[in-house]
């Protein structure tokens, strides 16, 4: 909330408590301990700006009907020096508070004064948070799920920053393990196909066009010099040639998507510096492992999992989960982040308890790891779902999506739904330049305000700051509704940070655009007396500031002309 909202609510709370204490001193209420109560916005604004349920909460303590308690509180209340204009009893004992015009005008002034900082808070108190997202397999291009994860993770990190957390973004590169072995196999066979006949690609190998291109590029450099070398040497050379190019491509494509990471963390470093081996030893020492038929197992059932799992195979090779455990140990212990947030696909549902169980066994507070599980995305065109096969190499990638859909639309659309909901991405709507397109609708509201200010300036009318008396003229229902929505930005950012859900922010700014258009239709800016015109122009400017602040959080452009 705006700091003005916080002040007003604190004033209401203090006024109620002081009134109750006054009533107890006078003997109108029994002496009692005053428990907490709720201050909330009524569903119907005609019932006041805020409603308080203290009389119902204190009924048992005071041994009185709530309405009698409410009457005693109002009869002993003093609102001097506050935003409170009046209070009245409603229903069984609710107390409705009505605020002065200064409350609304101070909100507008607060936005104008803070500008780009409006909406930010110290809620997170500088706690260090690491957000890991996308972390796509480096053996091939990013798919549509990565596009959603990228927009979600990046916007979540921005929201956390605005809420007062120290936030870093990280990409985890899986440059070791089975997928790299399969990558090497696929490159090897495509390379050999250039020089030999009868080389077949296994069903479970990578069939994408990128593999073919890498093999051809390798051949352009080395010719057939690796054909007769050992399989191990040839595959190692092919991987070392192709993998850095893929990683560079990931960084380039994500940069185009307006995503920049603080760290690109390689899995291979965990093996090279011995952290993976150390984790195995620490888990052994924890007393939660056992050996069966030469394999080392973790007692995951000790930590609420449905079954135990293998840490090290009988051949001495660790399973994929071991470097994952080591990686998260590195995040929370070695690097000391207060919170690690992973944005993962919904298929990782069963994986999370395993990881948390292992961290607990290592003496790490597993609550420091939060996982955002993201549901699948379907691409829709002309009302029909677009089907594609990743294995055949015909999947729609992040790059091909951004070739078709504006980046602003992609980032906004992927944050229209909470992460755990399935999402149909409407390609036709994303490119539609009309109010039916939510990102266009929001951007148009901003551009419209810029146009209003620009056109008035062309007529010699320059925006200036208003005094309190002028801003107190903003009394229409549409003006108050718009101001109250503006006041809620900080609260929405905090709520979004707590829920790990940037969709709250997109919904907020959509509603803000709607309330602005409603205000502009009902309240003339030009043509009123100078004081009222300038007050409304200040409200327009404050609205524009809030829209831009939200779009900046989402890394979406705020165009001044459309």
C-alpha cells in the first residue's frame, strides 16, 4: 500500500484502541485485554473507506452485544489530527470509517513525489534471494515452456526486488550427465553420416536441425580427421565444439527476451571442485543411507517421501539427483542465500520432496528452498491447438515465437495466469492491436495520458504540482476509485512476492487501465476551471507513473505514442 494507506490504517487502529481504553476508564466497558482486530475495505464503498470488526472480536471480553461495544467506542473516539472524517455503526456492530479528502490528495502527492520508486518497499528487509529459472537443457534450443519460465522467473525476480529483497538471477547449465552423453552420441552419428553410409539415428537421440548444423560446422573445421579416431575422443571433441555455441545461443536468445542473468552456473564445476563427492560423504555420515547390491541408497522415506532413491549406482556413478543436491547445498550453505527459489515444470512435482529430504539430512533448513511449479503452455491459432514434436525437431522454440509475437506481448501473456495453471497462448490475440489485447490495452492507457499532457502543452497549458486544496477537488466516485487503486500498488507487489505470482501485477495494471478509462470518460480534464483541470491532470500523471512502474517491473515498454 501507499505509505498514506498505512498511516490511515494505523490512525484507525489507534483511534479504536484509545476509544476502548477511554470507555473502560469511564466504566462504560469492563476492563479487558484488547485482542487484534481486522481493518478492511468494505465490498460496497458507500459503507465507508474502511470497516472494523473490533466490536465482534471483543464481545466475549466485554460481555456485551457488539453493537453496544461499537456505540461505546464511537462515543469515546477522537479523530483530531487524523485522516478520519467520521465513523458510523453498521449491521451487528461493524464500525465504518469515512476519510477526509486529504487522504486521497496525499496519495496522489505521494506518487508524484516518489515517481519511479513508488510501489517499492522494504518488506523483504534485504534478505538474499536466488531465483533460478529456465535452466534449459544446453543440448538444444529453448522450447515454449522455457518461454513461460523465462518471463515468470524474470518478472518474479523484479517483483522480489521491488518488495525489498536482494535478488540474483541464475541459470544452471546441465553440462554433465546423461543428456551430454546423448548430445555427444547424436553429434557423433550426424558427423559420421557425412562420410559414411548406413549410419542410423536411434529413436531416443536428438533429431533436431541444430545437431545436423553443428556436425556440418565441425566438419567444415576438421574435415574427416576425426572419422577414424576413437569414439570417446571424437565425441569429446564434438561436445567441446558444439556445447559452448549452444550456451552462447541460450544467452543471446534470452537477452533478446530481455533476460540477463547474474550467474551462469555450470554443473561440471560441482564435479571438478569435489562438491558432488563431498555431498555423498556427508549423506553417508548423516546416517540416512544404506547399501543394497552395491548401490548407495538415500532413506527418503525418513523424510516423508513415498520411497527411497539411489544416490550412487553399483557401477560407482552418481545419479542425476546428487549434483542437484550439491547445487542447492551450494546455494544455501556455500553461498549463503537466505532463500533459493526454483522455477520448474510441473513434472518435477515428485522431485521436490526428494531434494528437500536430502537437504534436511544435510542439516539445511529445507524451508529455505521454495519451488514454483509451472504448468504446461499450449499455443493456439485460429482456435486450434498447434501440435509439434520436440523429438522431430519441429517444436516451436523461444526464438520462433519471438519472431512472430512482440516481446512485450510474450512477457505479459506468460504472466497472465498463476504459474500452477495451464495456459493457452493465443497467437492471434498477442499480435492484435486492439483493446482486446491486454498488453495493448495497458500500453494504450499510458500513451493516452502522455497524449493528454502533450496536447495541453501544445496549447500552453503545462503540468504543475497542485497544492492540497486543489487536489481535494478530486471527489467524484471515478476519481476516488482510481486513486484508491493507485494506492494499492505496494500491497500488490508484496502480495505477488509472497505468493511468487507476478500475475497479480498484470491483473493489477489491467484493472488500473480500466479505472483510468472509466475516469477519463466521466471527468473532463480540459475545459474545467484551472484548479480542477490541473488536479485532474495531476491524477493522470500519477496514473501514468504507476502504469510505467508496473511495466518496468515486467520489462515491457511504456510507449508515449501509439
